[in-house]
C-alpha cells in the first residue's frame, strides 16, 4: 500500500506522523507508535511528502505537489490552517526544523539541475539560501549550529559535508 513511502517522522510526544495512501491520494496521518488511534490530518488530492512536526508540537510542515511544483506547506498540528511557505519552481523538499522551531530547513532543485539548501521562516516569507553548491538532504544538529548534508564537488564526487547553520562553504 506504500504506507510511509513518502515520509515517516516522530513527533515530540512520541507519536508517528506519516504519509499513507488511501485510494489514489497521499495524505498525512498521526497515530500512536503501535498504530492505534489513527487520525487523518489532510484529505485532498495533492501529493504530500516528508511531514515533520515542530519541536513545540504546534505545526506540521511537509512538501506537497499542488499544480506543477512541489513546495513547502505548514499546517496546525490538527491539520487545519494550511499555508504555503515556499514558491519554488523545480521542487522544495522539507527536512525539518531548527531546534527553536522558527525555521524550516529544505533542499531544492535549480533550473540548472543543482540541489541546494535554504531555510524559510515558519511564518513564511522569502527563503534564505544557505548554499550555492550541490547539497542535498540537510539535517541540523541538536544545538542548531551545524548542518550535515550530502555534498558533491568536482574533485571527490558525492560525500558528506558539515556546514555552518548560517550557510557558506563546507567546514569539513
């Protein structure tokens, strides 16, 4: 049934947030860790991916295909008040929150086929680009100071990079 294929994440209170396919639609569900008390949070035909809950449990962010492009969306923890946070043209894929819950970290495709990292405020607005080189699947450290990400350069090919959470070239 493709359960969880488009994303699974733990919530701060130990529940499971995931994307389940029901009929032809991919929607976000919340359940206990044993699969009981399932609650459907979204109910529309836009394909959803990579749900993450904010550290304070207030919001859920996810990537969603509405129209022709995948962008980052935010909703309240009960599934209400959906709001589009990004408006990228080639795909924005959320990977999680900064520890303070104020920023959503994501990677995106450029027109030239590069993948780069940005962050966007939980309130929306203009994203802040953190890398201008090929980086993908970022994850932020628990203290919020570093980002680990997949990195590709011309000399070494793909490998892991450690980057300041303020952006810039790899530290290591």
